[in-house]
């Protein structure tokens, strides 16, 4: 049987690994975002000389982008809650009494 110190250390190790995984994911996401923004800024001169969009086209494009962002956020939120479900179940389950 594990001691309280061993159990605590094991939990801390798992939490630390999860934290490092989350940090790496965040850094990868920021890098991807920065690369995307850099690409967009590189195309700005093309937008300045391009034929302007009609207002209805600009509106339709903006609405489509907004719908895409909302769908992505809904999917992310659903996955986030699903990922947190084990914690909620563990918190709702009372500890088993020792014989």
C-alpha cells in the first residue's frame, strides 16, 4: 500500500506532466496563430490593390467567418467539458471507507 507521501508525489507528477503538455499545446497554438497572422500581413498589399468587394460580399464573408468561429468554439467547449468529466465524476464520488 502506498504511503500518503507516495500518493501525493504520484499525483503531483501527473499534474506536472499535464501542465507541461498544456503549456506545449499553448505554445504550439500561439506559433500557429503568429505564422497565420504573418501570412495575412504579407498579403495586405494585395488587398490594397485588389478590386473592392461589394458590401453584400463583405457582409456574407464576415457572417460565414463568424459562423465558423462559433462552431469551432462550440466544438472546443464540448471537448473541454468532456475532458473534465473524469474530474467531476471523481469529485462527486465519496471516498471509500477503509475497513
